[in-house]
C-alpha cells in the first residue's frame, strides 16, 4: 500500500521551496495541542497579576490621601504595574498559541526538514532543522491524549520525558507518526526508531 500524498502547501509556503524540491510529507498540528502546552502559564500569570495588584492596593496606590508613601516615593506602587502586565501576558499565552498552531506547517522534503509559520502580511518564517541538529534518529512518543509527538532533534530526545517536546524542533500532535518517520528516514544519513 502506498503512502498518502502530503497535504498541499499554501502558495506562500510552496513559493519558498527550492527548484526541484519535492515535498515528501506535510501536516498541520491541531490547535488544542498547542493550547494545552500553555495551560500551566495561566496559573503562573494569575499569580503574578494577583500579587502585583495586591502590592498596588496594599500600598494605597499613588493618590495623596491613601498612599503609604510620601513625596516622590509615592510612585513606588507603580512598580507593580510591570508585574501585572507580565502576569496578564502569561495568562493569555495559551490563547495566542491556538492561532499559532493554525499558521504552523510541518514539512519534510527530499532535501530538508522545516517548521513553517505563515503570516498574512509578511513572508513565512521557516525554522529549518539542520542535519547536525537532527542526528541520525527521529523518535515518536505517545502523548496522554493518544496522539504522537515526533522528536526530531537529539536535544529534544535527550530532554524527553523531563521536558515537553519543543514547539520549534518537534512535530506535535500527530494521529499517525509513521508517514512523518518514513519521510524523515528517507533523508540522507537518517533512520528512525519505531
């Protein structure tokens, strides 16, 4: 049985292929896979924001009537604002990862491996995984949700299971990793572990 043909690439990404370069495999991650990667940031961000707001409120703010400080020291409570803003940034990080997944493509050609992020108003950003990074082995690991992450780089393989697969050097959330592993194994100097 022959392998299914790769998903057609968007025109902006197909234009970035070199002359004669053939796509052996391509796919997009499921958005929920990326969103789940950022869920721990929600709790971290909420903690930072609440502590920053608590400090601001506890110090009485910057008004002359309620501030615990006098003179120019009255501006000290404003130092809590960066903590509140940073906390909100962490809090909303998972929401930014969903659209990022919709813009992300995993591609293996006959020459290279890359992860592309496509934008509407600028050229795609390609994260090319060099042969020196890849090493000789690609490895698929099953996730708790029965999907697979394909660990491409040696560093990702060495860090797993202590650290999650990196977004920029792994194929995340694949239902069937076999086509990706076969395409990676077909690259010169590569093989894969089942």
